[in-house]
């Protein structure tokens, strides 16, 4: 057999049928559901008199629009103040109860942001196809899954048939060799990649991240990287299985035990690209070139090292790009030539499916420890990605570090990443955010998002402006934040 | 699923690259359990001067006079002319629902984000891909011509202007057939139910841990 990529192997092992019209029927192992993109799919099933194909492949939880405020959460679903949010969460509960789908309800242990919850429960495992009505589903690719976001019509299709009508993507490999320096995190690595290939650079491709930087990176760090594949245009991001993957999976709730575990592991170990496998596009970056990254504009590709200046539109040769930079600077209220490490920040958000796992919490706490939020900062939200992350962080005393620093320790949910709940920016406010999108209005109408790592966001909270976290780290001489 | 065969209509411009789905339909409007009614909030933050919330009567809201689609000459546009990487960002199908509900039947752009492109076909909206040069020509003609219309034919895969200029576009045959006939995709897949069951039997033998744990 010809040499195959990891993506080729995952694709081949899930093919139910190759249809005459060039499409394929692909089998789906795991379907993760949440309150925002599922109600119309369940309604579609009902109208057609259909039900789920099977139940043990589905898992659900509310995350997108729920409150992160403790007292509001304690009031339960009926206490959600926003009526339409309440209806959506109640509808998810009702649909899961009606059809018999396993749901981790709003305040139950296990609940969390869909892409934090799936891997931490072991619901998603290496070698699986994973879909969810959310574009950041590529996160699960860190476990060598073929995982991608789908629309609501496809949510209904997967519920009804356990399959998707798909067309194979092309293969792309992004390699980063070398070792990253102190203060350079997985978030900085993926932002640097997006800066290099652009927001559509991976369109039509499944990206495999390879090279020593990813081999050295923790599995949670790999999730941060795969999570943002979509910000480079790729629906799928993946990292091959290695010992770290297997160690990560071991002992999790839905992961097999005993003989079945050994059988699974021996299969999982085959989930790597063969030597000489063909990639349609190869991109290489060098770890030495990557320093902490910050976005200055309104697309994730508008990113620069924290040591850089806000760019000048006239330096863009392409007319459309020049217009794009002008429009972005106007929206962001930034002058060309301003040092990025001087931009004042109004609010700080540490959370989202990109950066809300326990390692992210530790990374932020390391910077916050013994320091105080600057008086000019209106709010710092620390939003753990799941009930399990929250419990672990509290067991380690991280919540106390954040609270002592003047930060707010919240309940798990998507929160200010997309601002569907009350956590949002005011008009014109700048936010140091660990989320994944800096689109216009994403965190609130007129809000200005600067994407960065948890360590950088915590440092901005302390300094009151964007700052190079490496100054803080050398100051306190703690261990590196690179995983 | 809605069918699409041919459409002639007024063209409206969206002259910027990387239009994301947050721009197409801001998140506050995703708090709905229905598929319809998103049209009045299409491009909400660009289209209105105030902040929009669900449940408002948009007829009373102040329109942004600088937003192209608010200009009288583009009122009633049913073909959206756009730039590259249209529909990037979130997977929300609310984006094509909003375009369709507003009255757009066709989008023409040099490229699309993958998930958005796929979602359009499920909702009877045809995303046409032309080259950047061809899209440039259309933008110039649109600006120069009041009441500019195009004829879009899916069967022949052509976009035709009144000056009889014809632009050909390509797309996957399976997507084309589904859109032409408006077939129920789930029904089509369920015709292969035996194959899916057979796959599951083999899968359970080879990888039994996939099943049974979640209950």
C-alpha cells in the first residue's frame, strides 16, 4: 500500500461507501452537541418522524450562552435571566431527555465547553471521527482524531444516519522544528503559523502539525494549536499519536480499561503519517523565530510579535490588503507605528475552548501570583473550561491566586469568547483575550480584541497594557510557561 | 432541502475580503430555536447605526446610510457580489439562513470558507466561485450600472451579464445534483442504511471500545 498520511488513514478507516457522484459516505464516531446549533436539527428530526441512529455516539452539554456568574448559575436553568438563552438551554435538556442522549447538564460535574469536555472525559479518543456544530471542533485532532465543525443541517444528518456525505480534503503539513524559548506558549506557536499562512491558507486542507515543537508540547498545548486550525482556514488540524497521547487518555471516564485498553493502544500507535507520505502543501517554521504574539487587527492573521510596532497600511503591496489594514486600524483605534507593547487594555479575558484547560489556568496563575491587577483595568475574567478544570484549579489553590490579584473566578462556559451571555466588551474597549477570534464585534459591538496567550493576558492585566510577558518571567525566575 | 436551478436578479455589493460569519449574523441572534426570521438582522452591525438585539422591530431602527445594501439602488438585491474568503469563522448555519431570509439566492466570490460553502448548499443558496479578475470586472460593472442584474444558471454553470458576457464556474457534481433536485439528503443516505449497519458490525469487531461506553 502506498504511504499514507494520518489524515488518509483516518479517512480510509471511516469510509462506508464511495458514491458514484464523487462524494463519500463517512462514518462518524462521536457527535458533540450544544444548545445553540442543535435545536433546529432536533426539530428537523421530529418533523420527519426520525430519531437518532444510535445513542452511544452522542454527548451533549450547554456552553455557549450560559451565565458564568455563580449566583446566576446556582439559580439553575429556570433562573437564567435572558429568556431566549433560557429557552435554548431548556430545549437542549428537553431534546436530550426525549431522545435519550447523554447530556452533562449546566451545573453537573462533566459539563464544560464542548471541546474541553470531550477529551477530558475520554469521550473523544485517538482514531475517531468527531463532529460538532462548532467550528473549533478541530481541537479534538490533538488526539489524532479526524475532527471538524459542521452546520446544523449536518448535525441533523449525523443524528439520523451516523454519517456525513463528505469529500476528501487535501493534505497539508505544518512543521515547526527547534525548541521555543521561555514565555513562548502553544498559543504563540499557532498565532505565528496563522500569521505566516493567512486566514485562508489552509482552506480545503487537513493540517497535520509536526516537528519537535509539537512532539515536546503537552497534549493540552496541542489542543490549543489544533483548535485554531480553522483560523487558518482549515476545518481539520491534527497531531499524530505518541506516548503523550496515550498517557493523556489513560484512566479517563469513557476510555476502555483492561484488555480493551491494550487493544486500543496498539491500534492508536499506528495513527501516524507514514514516512514518505505525500502532502499537497508543506509549510515550515522555526521555533527560534517565534516570540510571544499579539493580534493588532480584526482577523487572526493580523498578528505580530509583542516586540513589533502596529503596521503601516502603505507597507502592503496588495491594494485589497492595504484597504483591509486601514479598515482594521480604524476599527481598532490604533495608529501605525505604535509599539504593540504599549496598547492600553480595558478588560482581560482568560478562557475559551482555545485556552481554558488546567495548564492554561496554571500559566496565567504563575504570572498573577503575588501581583495586582492594574487600577486602570475594568475587569479580568478567568473562566475555566469545564467543571473538572474548575475543581482541579481550586484544589491547586489557583482560584485564590486570581482572586487575591483582583481577578474574577467564574463558572465554566464559552463566556466572552463570543459574548452570547452577559460577558462582553463595551464600545471601543480593548481586551487582552485568550480566545480565538478578533473579528469586529465578536466580543461585543465595537469591542477591540487582542488575541494572546494566557500568560500574556495575565501580564496585561497586571501592567494595564499589552506587555512582553518575558520581562515578568525573568523577574520572578519561575519555571517556563512553555509546555 | 430547497432546489436551485436558475436565477436572474439584482446584484448588491459586499466589497471587503474575509467577511466572517459574526459579521453576517452577530451572535446575539443565534439565540433562536428556529431556522427562519434572521433576514432583518443580516449584517446587523454594518447595516444599522444602533445596537441590535433579538425581538426588535428592525423597521424602526436607524439605518447606516453608508452601508451599500442600504442604498436605494441595491434594494431588493438577490445576488450578493463579495470578495475572497467569504463566510470565514464560525460554523453557524444561521449565516446562510440569514442570507436566504433576506432574499439572497446567490453569492458570487473568488473563494469561501469551507464550512460556510457547504452550509449554503443545504439551504438553496448557490455560492458561485469566479476568479478574482472576473469578480473585479463584475464589481466595476455593478458600480457603473444602475439596476445591474445577472443571470445565474446552475445546470449550465454560467453567470451571464446583460452585455452577454458569460462567466463559467465549477462545482462538485454531487453538490450540483443535490441543489438542482432539492433532494432530502438524509433520505438519500438512509437508502444506504444496510451499508452503515454492516460498517458498524465490522467496526465493533475491530474497535469495540468505540461503542457502549457513553450511556
